[in-house]
C-alpha cells in the first residue's frame, strides 16, 4: 500500500470514497504491524489511547454509522456505562480478532455504499448536540465523515507507534511491502 491513494484507483465517486476510507483503515492497521498484544495495548503518552483500542474504536464507529444509515439497530451499540470499553480490548479480545471484525464491517460498508440508489439519500440521526442540527445527513456526508474520523485516528496511531519504537508510517509501509 502506498501512502497516497492512486487517482486511477477509484473509478467513480463511490469508489473514491471507499478507497480513501480504506487507505485510512490500512494506516491504522499498519501502525500495529509486528507488535505484541501488550505493545498494542500500551499507552506510551499522557493519553489513554492505545493502538488496539483505536482499532476497536474505529471498527465500532464505522459499524455505528453503517447501522444508522441502514436504519437498523446496532447490536454493538454502547451505553454510557460501556462507552470506555470501546477504546480498549477487554477479556478475550485480541488485535487479530478485532482486525477481522473490522474487515467484516468494511466489507458490509462497501456492499451498502455500492447498493444505495444515490449518495444523496439521507437518513435520520438520533438527537445529540454533536450531530448536525437538522438531524439528517446524506450517505455522501457519512462517507466524508468516515474519512475524517478514521483519518484523525490514523494520525493518533502514527504518534502512538512512533512513541513505542520510533517506527514511522513510511518505515511501516516499507516493512509491509517487504522492502
């Protein structure tokens, strides 16, 4: 995987969104490349974020947005009491299992995005002060939001990984490519 999404890789608007989202997903997954479970769970800064927790969080966030767009209940939805568990692996969870779960979410996201009649189709949001005031967003808005959300956390993942062992994203891209 190169650091930039090739211009010819997407084909159309849906493909462009999906490729940019996948590039950000890959950056987060790559940040955990070669780490033990303990290293991935460590918090090398003043922040409470860990790489394994970020992987879990973005997988659950993507699933939440997908379920909102599908207008179905999110079986992995969090309550105020379990909100913190969305940022760390709990008993029995591993990085490979969490990455596999996220791969399933990514596949379902792509199938959904490719199946909707229009990226202009809208869906309602539950009332919350952090959501747009009108309570409706389009599929296009959701995809842009996923690029933003996952990209923000990809930056966090880069910083955490560099804090652990000094490996930056370009070093990890080369390692992933076998260079």
